[in-house]
C-alpha cells in the first residue's frame, strides 16, 4: 500500500548514533502529563527500564484559548521545577540540553511546528495525544520524521495497561473477533475533530485489541454518547462508545473464538513510560507510524460520517488529502 511505503517505521537512533549512558529528556509542554511523567522518570527509586532516563529541562508552553491548558500549567510549573527540572523559555533551549524529547502539549495544533524543531535537531521524540489537530498534520509530521531518519512514536497510556494490551493473546479469549470499547469523549475541544482531543483514548484501546486493518467507519450521535462502528478488512467489527454524559471510565468487552471477557482497566502512566524509556534507549518505536495514522484516519472518518448523517466512510477516502500534502513537502 502507498501508506506503508510512505511512512515506514524508523528503527534506530538518528544517523546510527549510539544512545548516551544516561538519557537526558526534555519536555515541551507542561499543560497535560508533564508533572506525572516527571514524577515517575525522576523518582530516585525507579528501577528496570526507567533507570537511566531522567527529565532535565522543560518548556512550559500552554495554549491561552484552552482553559484546561492554563489550569494544568499553573499547577504543574513549580512542582516540576522542584523535581530538579530546569524551566527554560524556548523549545530550542530544551532541545539543546536534551538527548531525547517528549512533546506533551495538550493542544495538538502546535505539535507539527514543535516536532519540526525536534526533527531538525535530530533528536528522537515521543509525542503525546493528540499527534496533531488534523489528519493532514498527523501524516505530515510522521513523513517529516521519516525523511530525516528521526525515530518517533505516539501512544495513549491505555495501550500498555495489561488488561487491554494482553487481550489479543489471552488464551481464554482466543482469536479476537470483535470489541466494544468505551471511554469518555468530553470535554470536546472546538479546535480539534471531535474524537481527537479525548476520544483518542477509547479509539486506541479499540485498536490495541482489534489490531490494524480497519477499512470503513460509520458514526451516530446518541443521547449521551458518540457511537462509532468500524469494519475491518477481514470482516470483523469493532465499536467505540465515546461517552459525553453519565458514567465514565475506560474499558470494553472482547469477543473471541473461545470466550467473551471484559478488557480490564486503566493502570496508570508507568507502563507507557517503560515503553518510552525503552524507545529512547533503542531508537525502536513500539508503535509504527502506519498504525498511528490508521487510528487518526479512523477518527477523521468518524467525523466525516457524522457530517454525512451516519453513512459509512472509508479510511482510504479521508487519507487522500493528507497523502497529497505529505507528498508535496518532500524534497
């Protein structure tokens, strides 16, 4: 497929360089997960893969037109500084002091520009959800990283909770035939497609269990939720209920050849940070660009289906514009 050829996973440090013995991590954006991530990575008692990875510098960032951004930023700045992190006034200064970077801004709109600076410096990076505020920028970002040979990846923290990640190999379930996933989908952020801002968690949960291969999406708006149905290329069906009102939480029901079982629960940020630490040490992304782009194409197709009154929309159709945009930026 064109997408497979266009966005191949990068599997080593830039230019084949060896990672340093202690990896100094810089953070761009303290208005989302910056504080909890730093608490884990800078814990003096950390062990295993987390050892040898430390946050040393951060650029606060923040978006003045996103109320949540400002609230979290005010609560995070001084606690992050108290964890031994140098607070700097520019992205470039953070990149200069770091071996690897985490782009953690809650707002996806500046992510492409922030990633350009990291890519130009040839530093491996993790980019928190959402990758960007549009599918076009998402594809552009990964294409730029591929062209420069800079490894990167993105993932919701839900992907690596054992109760979700382990369902595809659960002997009690057998081959996964379908999954009904659910997560909150509010508050919505007007500058982002509906599912990009918070629905990404439930969408990634669904793809973690179902695997890639979704070909079409349809979506309806119920009284208290956004309900999205995806059809996979082998005929399997997966659904996402994005809850706007009522009971909250993350989870799902998994249907397999041997059994049916609930998918577990969110288990915190540490499992994701273990994967980020491994990635910074090896330069090998645990989630490919192609997998992530399919997730964002699913969410974009869900928005298009909503605009068309619930009609099925193919992922290929919503990828046409991003593909052209990515091709236009090639040297």
